[in-house]
């Protein structure tokens, strides 16, 4: 096998590494944006349904159990996280300065 190690190869390797790193960052941002949107939506749905049906906190506890079971023990849908999603939605939905920023992210 011919020795290809040299300046050209080093530049080639750095270009490939740079593209990999750039793509990883883009994917991470996309995933984070998607999760933020999902959490915002879940929080909003919880707020609406609790108001609509007069449900209390037990519905969130039951939802956490059902979602965790459905999604193979996923920790992201714990009672605490669902409450945080609801709280995030309640806190920022009417904030004149922050609500547009949250929507822009989504």
C-alpha cells in the first residue's frame, strides 16, 4: 500500500473531521429543538386538559406511569418532568418578552 500520509492527507482528514463535527452539532441542535417543542406541547396539553376536565395532579402521576411503560422505561416522562413541562408552559406562555422567543425556537 502506497504511503499517503502527508500534507494533503492531513488536510483531507481535517476536512472530514470538521464535517463530522459540524453535522453532529446540527443534529444535536435539531434534537434539542424537537424535544423543547415536544415538552412545550405536552405542558400545554396538560394545562388545557386539566382545565377542560377538572383533572387534578393524579392525572399527571397516571400519565407518567403510562408513558414510562409505553416507552420502555424512558426517564424523560417522570412525574417531576411532566410537572416541569406544565410549569414551563404556564410560566412562559403569556410572557410578552419570552413567549415569542420560545415560539421562535420551536
